[in-house]
C-alpha cells in the first residue's frame, strides 16, 4: 500500500522537526524581550517576520518588575528570549524557570544576552557582593542608552534572527543596515549638539546614565540613591546639597518613574534643575522609538544645561 512507502519518511521528517525545533518559515518568529527598548529594535530589524512583545512596562523600574502569569505563558511559547544580561532584570531567572522553555535558557539557541559584545563600564575589579544592597555588581547594566551601543545590539539581533530564521536572513541584514545608517547620521547630529554642553557634571537619582553621559562628554559621580537600588536618605540629600553647591552642579537627572520628591528638595536647595530622561522606549509619548527616545534625552539635557 502507498502509505507504507511515505509513512516512514513523514515520521523521519517529524522527528527531525521535533529534534531541532525548526521554525516554520511562513510564521513570524515569536520573540519575547525583557525591555520595551529591545522590542523596538527587534521590530525595526525583524519587520513582519517577527511577532515581538516586551515583559517590562517602560513606566516602571526594570530592575524590579514582577512578571504576570500571562508573561510566563508568552515565554513558554517563545522562539527567542532577548534580555539585558548582567543583573539588570533581577526577575529574569525566576521567569525562565517558571516557563520551563529550555530552548531559551542561558547559552541555548533561543537566548540572546545583549550585554555580550558591549564595552561595559564600571566593571568591579575585586570580589563582588550584594551585601550593601548593590544591584550593579557585574558592571553597569544600563548600556543601551548609548546610541553607539545600539549599533552593536542591532547587529547581534540581526545575526540571531537570521540564525533562527535563515529564510529571511537577507531581509534582516538589509533592515539592520538601513537602520544603523539612519542611526549613524543621528549620532553625528547628537555629537554636534553635545559640543555646547560638554564637561558638565550632573547628579543622578539612580546610576543608570554613564553610557549616555560618556557619549555626550558629561559625567555623574554622585547619586540620590546611596547605593544602586537603595532609595535616597535625608543624609544623602544633605551630602548632595553641599556637594552640588561646592561644584556648581546645575542638573539632577532621573528616569520618569522614580519618585520625584528627593530631587525636588535638592533642586530647591541648590537652584539646580531636575531633568527627566527616558531609559526605555515608550516611557513618555515622545520616546516612541529608539531614535526618538535618544533625541528626547539629548534635547532635555541640552535645554537644561544651556546648549542649543
Ligand atoms: Zn540600575
């Protein structure tokens, strides 16, 4: 009978599919990212070939998100899990364990740790510990706000999408190249804008800006949080008041989602301006995509520090 000839072939094909979990070329790759910024980059590079969603709302501190049961289901069904690495998402391990999708575990084909390949800042040289509440123990994990790092990230995303979905590799490569060209042009504009404000020192709420500040020739040495992840104390506000007056610091920067009272008090006492910046795409309406977010951040800084 005929089926006796094709049945073994069909079974063999099915086993091969199951073994390597081949992505069906006609269906979009299901991508789950931790942050909305990463989802934006995946959408930009993947276009219609990806179906992407982010776990963390841009309206909250990404270190301390509590994933919902629906997020666990999303991760169970995903082909690719994309994250910041280091200790940015303190909730990442428990979420992956709950979902139990082993293809997305660290080092597996369905995982992309975007910190790989990024020149990290503030990497500790000695022993690391969380003894004082520190949540940046592997180096500063907020690297994606530097647009030059976004080029590295875009290339890593295109390579990973191509590996999982080789049929559309040329499309991913083309979209990545188009976007990084556009971003590189903006980088030149931003560098020009930064000339007018170079050298300023700022105070920040959480230590999440060294990459963007480096890019712009600015810096922050002191923070409202006495340690990353530890809320401001009256003692720290007092210390910063003296520090800022001595050094004539004119700006206090923070993400939109942190409480604003400590920065407000400090601004009143020192005459400095509170500058609200975005860590994530979608944090404010202006930050509608990666380039718009970076435009917004740089405009906020140049406006506050007297640039153009
Ligand atoms: Zn942080």
